[in-house]
C-alpha cells in the first residue's frame, strides 16, 4: 500500500509541474464557466439591456404610458433616433425605423401606430418589425416586451377585457359579467370594485357579434403585429445563421494544429534537414503560412458547399463577397495559429493555449449564442476577437446579401489583425523559440 501511495504522489508531482495540464484541468474550465454564467445568468435575470428601436405615433395617454414604462425598465434600451449620411441625428419615422432594422443596426423595432388605442378599440395594437438573425434573441425580446407591457400597464387589459365581454356577450350580459368579475377580484385581492368597473357607452362597435372568425379572448387584448423584414426567402434560416460560427471554430482548431506542427517537425529532425538545403527560416515560415491559408480556404469552401447541399444554404447569389470574407478569415486564423506557435515552447503549450483561446473567442464572439445576451463589457471584448468579425461578415453576406462596400470594415479589421499578429510572430520566431 505504501508503494502505491508513493506512486500516486509521484503522479501528482508530475501533474503539478506541468502548467499546461494544470491550466487545462482547472483554470480554463473556470474561465469558461464564468463566461457562460454571465451569458445564461444575464438571460435569466431579465436585465439583458436589449436594444430596441422605438417609435410612438400616437398621442393617446396609454401609448405614452407604455413608452415611459419601456424607457425606464432595465430590460430595454430604447433607440428613438438614427444618424443620417451627414452625421446628423434624426428621429425615426415608419420608413426609417424599418431601414434601421434591415441594415442590421438592431434586431427589432416597436412601433405604436396612431390608432393603437382609442375609446372604441378592444385592445392595444402594436407593430413589431424584426430581423431574426438571432432567433433566440427575437423570442426573448417578444416575450419580455409582452410581459413588461401586461405587467406594468394592467389597466389597459382590464378595460380591454371589459370591452371584450360587452362585445362577446352583449350589453346586458356583458355588464353583468363585468360586475361579477370586479366583485370577485375586489373580494379576494382587497381592491375597491369601483376601480375595476368602467362605464362603456353602448355603440355599434361594441355590440353582440357572432363567434365565427373570433380570435381567442386574450389574444385580442394585446395585438402584436409581427413583420419580418429580413431573411423571409431563405430556405433554412437556422443553418444560414449558424454556419459562420461552426466554420470559424473548426477552422481555428485546424489551422492552430497545423501551425504548431512546427514543433513535431523540429523534434523529428525535418526542420534541420530542410535547413541543410539552401533554404532560410523565412522560407519555411512563408511556406507554412501559405499552406495554412490555402488549407483554410479549402476547409471553409468544403464546409459551405456541404451546408449548401445538406441545408440549402444559398452560397451562390453573393458568392464573390462570401469568398472575400473567407479569404480574410483564413488569413486571420492562420496568423492566429502562427502566433500561438511563436509564443509557445512545446506542442502541449500551444495546444493548451489554443484550446482555451478558441473556446473563449467562440463563446464571446457569437458563435454559440447572440452577443447581445452578454454584459456590456463582454460585448466590448468580443469585438476584439477574430470569430466576431468573421462570423459577422459571413452572416452579413449570407443572411442580408450585403455589397462589398458594406463588408469592408470586416475585411479591414480581419486583415489588420492578421498583419499585426504576424509581425509579432515573426519577431518571436527570430528569437528562436521554435527552430
């Protein structure tokens, strides 16, 4: 037994002496759990600070109250103006607010029409324009929006229910029904029934009607007219939205592994044999760089072709711009892999650092869940990742069908990042860390 204990202690000494193994076992999971906890904790808390374009065209007191409620809630950040081509801020109208959503500035917009709520309307009528580039985000926005309105402005729905009763049951039975409901609510919730009743003068709009083609009772209370502005003609929205995230994560793993193969080549003696020929270290690095870029291009093309065949992702209608994003992404990911190889001393170190950085960039860069779910400081950090700009560019091309000019920021940032970290890698390689 003593021998076994000594051997176990020996294993622990070896384990703790390997910093990469320790990091992979404890530090990396803790960091990733922290990131995922921020995302899912933020989703569950209802304090996502979701951006929502907003336009109120009504002068009625009820829509103004709704605007005030949404403006003061911690859940939404209402955007009521936009910056025009001359840099001036303009208030939204019904046309500009739709363009704002179409251009991807926000995922959704809420418009309160002029006739949203009148004395004769049964419920509240709203228009909800949306771009389901992140379907989960849209569902949360809709759910939280309806919950916020129904919980913060309950008097609207009490009045609407009373009007529905008169409309559905007729004047006499409807008024009796309303009195009974008010009495019951007042009894059990200790509210004065007089505050719950409302005198509604009978007119042609509130009279007995047949039940044919009637919507359900509560659906008429809040009428949210949902209008999708982008992606209506896409055959498989789910796959089109997600393909960029999958592609970038696998590309980073592939190119990182390929770049760190320099360690294996050095260990096997391949590098020394190559250096015996009239070949410089710079030639080896450039050949490895060019190979990885070409490998990245081939991998991304095969992934997108597979997506086209399996999920009917349309890659041909905007193929030129897709290729530009693919090339820029492959260059940036290759530079990332070479950077890891340059700052690592062993294959194990490069693999450990690579796994951590790839998973971290994928989680905060939008490959797994929408960036908008994350706290503000994580959203800021995410814009410093390759995954964010690559995925955003791919999504812009496939989902929104943008022009070359519109993806220039993505291309410029990816190529700029690639140039910067390539220069750092070259400087590290000259110090002789790898060969």
